[in-house]
């Protein structure tokens, strides 16, 4: 899923930390899956866990914007819905000066 940090990530390593119950988890996830993850982590651990995020890399999304079944179109639609924008992607004509 999208919001709340659910889904879309891959743990790359885990290691025991310094304390009795401490665990260090290194993972990669798409930015779109990171919204709300700090709140979800705090809720799931009663505030005992914290996270630190750092940018890793860019990755191309397969597909074309005009293909309604492509991954890129799915992401664009998801973001536009989250931002409460109209579902139709604007065209160049939408931005042309209309004097």
C-alpha cells in the first residue's frame, strides 16, 4: 500500500544493537511509501523505536504516463489522489498563455 508506510520496502540487513532488545534494520523503500512511517513505527513500538532516513539513489519507474496500466501512471494517479488533485494529468495546453 501507499500511505502509512506500508509495503514497497526491502530490508537489506538486520543486526543486534547495543541494548537488550535493540535491533538495527537497514532497508530501502520508495519515498512514496515513507509517508507516515515514523508515526506507524512509534505506534507499533509504543514509542520505543525511532528511525533515520537518508537518500540512497534514484530509480526509473517503468512504463509511460499515457499508458493507464503502467507502473508510472499508477504512481502518478496515487500521488494526485493523495494531493486531492483532479485525476486528469494536465497537458501542455493547460499551461499555455491564454491572452
